[in-house]
C-alpha cells in the first residue's frame, strides 16, 4: 500500500469517525438528560454529566404514569405483528415477481415501483376513511392492516430472489416438492440475510410510527409509545426529564433487535441489490 492510499484511507476513517461522533452526541445528551431533574435540563448550561443524578424520572414514568406499560405493550403487539406479516407477504410477493411466470407480472412490478413514489401523507385520508367504514378506528387491526405489506420490501425481496440459484429449486422439484413447499422449506431458510434486514427496518418503522397512530387512535389506552410520549408535552410546560427517560426505554427494543440481527444486516443490504 503506497503513501497516497494510506492518507486517503486515514482521511476517510477520520471523516467517518467525526460523523459517528456528531451523530452520537444527541443520543448521549438524551441519555444524560434522562438522569437529570427538569430544572437542570432547561437551564442554559450544556453538560453531559448530571450535576444532580437522579432515578426519579424512570420511577415516575413506570410507577406514576399508569398507562406507560400499556403503551409499551401496544407498541410491542403492533410492531411484532406488522413485522411478521411483512416478512410473510413481502417475501411471497417478491418471490412471485422474481420466479413465477403469470399474466400481468410486469404490470404488478411496475405498479409496485409507482407506489414507491407516493408519499405516505397522501394516503392518510383514504386510510382513515376506509378504516372508519370498516369500524377499525382505535383498534389493533386498524394499526396493523394498512402497513402489513410494504412496496419497498417487496421490491427488495424481489431483487434478492432474482439472483437466487435456480439449481436449488430444480433439485427440490426432482425431490417432489411443489412450488409453495420449495419456497417455504428451501428458499426462505436461505434468505435469512434479506429477511433479517427486512425485520429490523420494518420493526423500526412500526415502532417509531407516530403519524398513523395520531390519525386513527383517540383512546389513551390504545396509544402507542410515540403517541403516549407526546402527552408529556403540555401547553405551558414540557416534562423533558420524563420524555428523555421514556425515550431511553423506547430505544432499548430497537437496539436489542439490531444487535441480534447485526451479522445478517450488512449482508442482507448488499444481497438485495442483485440484477433487475
């Protein structure tokens, strides 16, 4: 390795390190603020080490806010359900578009690409009206059904399956497996990197979703955590100490999921960029 390559590599590492530090600073401040009283947070001083370290914020969130655990449970039920349904339906749709030959296949593929260009805000009013007609407002099914399929991940799974070895499917057919059995027993187990990537990203999107719950949930007992956290903000005062403590609790499931699927994540992202 010549001197120029060493300098370029060193510069890139320095740039990435600086970016990581800049990205990490707000999270560290939020973590620090979760152990501070409100008076210290709203003061003009910017300190990462609390002067008055306290666990009162966490105690208040868990013990004094009666609906916090219910909000946590609601978020968990919805996020897990949405993730599982997306893994099943997006994978099946992606496999069908990549491997099966049926009338209108190209039409459906281009329709999915067109859906990717539609902002989610445009679909909020139609979604609300449909859920109202079905009687699904303020319900789990109302939160799950509109997002149980995702065009982005159908496209990504399709890209993964396009480059999947045909020989494995041919061998399964020789062993007497049908199309669905081949997909379920052969293809899906070998698609773990793509599925893990999809699981992490879908779970994060559902877990952090604020806009859809804001539109269709109106009973505080049905609130998800992002919507519940908003109740700590008032017209005259915002309890940032409680918001920061609840936000740290809110972050833990996503960090745990990322840590568990980390070894598959990068591989999955690169493997879904196959040929079109």
